[in-house]
């Protein structure tokens, strides 16, 4: 399992790492996690389309992942 979520990962890859990241994505404004495009769209692309602060989202995703690994 990767230690860090990166902007190049797809939403599908993020959810494969830990399905508990879904609420973090949703809280960050990324409500498209069930969309078929989410399997191919990178976090960076999705953030741009949805007007989401990518750096903040990555910080929250990685904080959650780190807390789960502790």
C-alpha cells in the first residue's frame, strides 16, 4: 500500500487504497466518486474540474491515511 496519496492517482486508486477515504473526498467537494470517469481521472484533473483546492485535499487524504496506519 502506498504511503502517500499523490495528485497523479485516480479516484479509483485512492479508494482501492482505503475505502474510508471516500468521506474525505466527499467532504472536500469531490462528489463524483461513483462516476465512471473517476476511474480514469486523476485527483489533479478532478480537482481542476470541480474547483477544489488540490493541496488541501491531498493534505486531508494523507492525514487520514497516516492516522489509519498508526
